[in-house]
C-alpha cells in the first residue's frame, strides 16, 4: 500500500498504526522523504520553524501562498487577512451560514437520495468563502472548478505523467484566475466594498502595496483552504456517525455535545492528513537524524490517533474529554480559518445530525478524495429521513 493508493486514502489508519509502532519517524527511500508519525514529533515539526521550513512549494505562483512562507514574510502577509477571520468577524457570519445551509437542505427534505458532498458539504463553505472574498455568487461553479484544479497538483507523485498534466491544467486555470482577479480588482478600485478583496487591494506591507502575484496567491489559497477543511469535516462526520450509531443517537438526544462531536470528528478523521515541511539543518527527532534539505511529511492523521496521547484512539468517543488534536495544525501556520470551519460545522451538525431530520448514509463503498493529503469521500450518497427518536 502506498500513500497514493485508493485503499490508503480511504482508510490510512491501520497503516499509520503499523508504521508508528515501529518508529515515530520512518524514512521512505524512494522518493527520499521522512514520515513523522507520533503526536510529539508531528507537533514539534509544526512548531519548530527554526528547524523545519514551510517553503516547500515547487510552483511559481504557489510560492506566494502564505502557507509556504517562513518568517518574517509569513507573519507580515498573514496579518493582512487575520482581521477577516477574527472571532467577531466570524460570529457575524453565523446568520448567513445558517441561511445558506437551510437553502441547500430544503429541497432534500422530501427524502430523496442526494450527494452530501456535491450538494451540501462543498457549496456551503464555498459560498461562504466566496462572500468573504467578495466574489459574485453566480461564479460559484467556476470557483469550484478552479479549486479542483489547484488540488489536482497533489494528486500524483512527482514523475508521474499525470502530475505533468495536473501542472499544465493548473497553468491554464491560473491564467483564467489572473484575468478574473484583475477584473474584480478593477471593480474594487472603482467601487470599494466591505469584503476581503477590497481590504487586500488596499493593504500595504512596510508602506509597499501588495504585488499582483501576492494578491493572486491569497485568492487561490483562500479559495481552496476556505472550504476544503469544512467540506471534509462534514462528510467525514456523516461517515463516522453512520459507523457509530450510538454516538449519532447520543448527539441527537443531547445537542450540547455538538462542540465535542466536532472536535472528535476532527481528531478521528482529520480533514487534512499531512503538513509538508523541509529540514533547514540537520535535525534529531524521534530518535532519527534527518539531514538538511530533506522533505518531511508531518502526518497529522497519524498524530491524532497516537495511543500515547489519546487513550483508545480508534474509538469514536463524543465524551472523550481532553482532546488536544492538531487537525488545524500548530504553531505559526495554525489554520487561520479554524473558527470559521468550526462555526460552519456547528451549523451543519445542527441541521444534519441533531434536528428532527436524520441523515442516512446509503453508500458504504464510497471512493476517497484523489488527493492523499486531504481525507474524505469524493462523493457520498445520503438521504434525509424524519427522526422519531430511534436509530435509522
């Protein structure tokens, strides 16, 4: 089984457990990378920016993404979007998120089968992030297509002919996004609005306005990261509850468990499985010495199932109590949209799992996402049933 196989992408946890039991750090000779597997070593790699660099992008445009930047440039650029995701700003989005959620689910209440991913888990956060950015609602289909192309960069290993095709597709999409963003920025200069795009277009670092490629990098990153985590969080929750009906019914009878349920899904089926790093110098970690300049995969999904940190890690437990998972990362690159993702999930959980309608997963043979570093189904056939207090 490889990191790119369908079996691994659907259920990586047994493989993590076998490798982690052998060593917290595993060297993969081809293509010469190191997997960090235990909670402590993953957390250290995410925290120690002096030893582990985030500048691992190989693309000209993606190099401008804040997730691929080290200090001090990272801090200056991150500060520009921090205010858009402050607690107050996110809280104010609550009513709008609720409206979008109910709009998406209203046609599904008749009980007909639908795709939870395509019909709800994708459009809910994508519509929200589009509104935060300031993109017109009618452009959602276009935005989703671009997001899929960006994610396609991580579908295949380096050297795979399909990786070359994904790179070419990204080049075409980048040109389209460049033209699209140019038009939006021109509109903002002529008529500023209360949105993130206006804020970024007017922002400056040390007195210098952002370059266009920096703006494009923000746009691309937020387009993808702004919905991917929530999309997989919602879909993974549906699977986790289908596999654990006791937990599902517990949440329905006690909606106050929703915050804990969200955190347990994040731990149990982390939407983002891997954080990419590169050693800046020789590093001793987990009993292994990693030379400088080596690619490192910090396996968040494995860390969140480490039995040394989480008792009975393979048990889905809404009453786990202490749950210091690192599904949103750790340190300088802690997910800036974590509060937004949690709020979107809270509303989605309320509408899907704790209301008088019960979601029933019909597809037990779902296919995983093609991109190995995110975890979730590519589609998931479900139906909404009326809940009468018993298991469905």
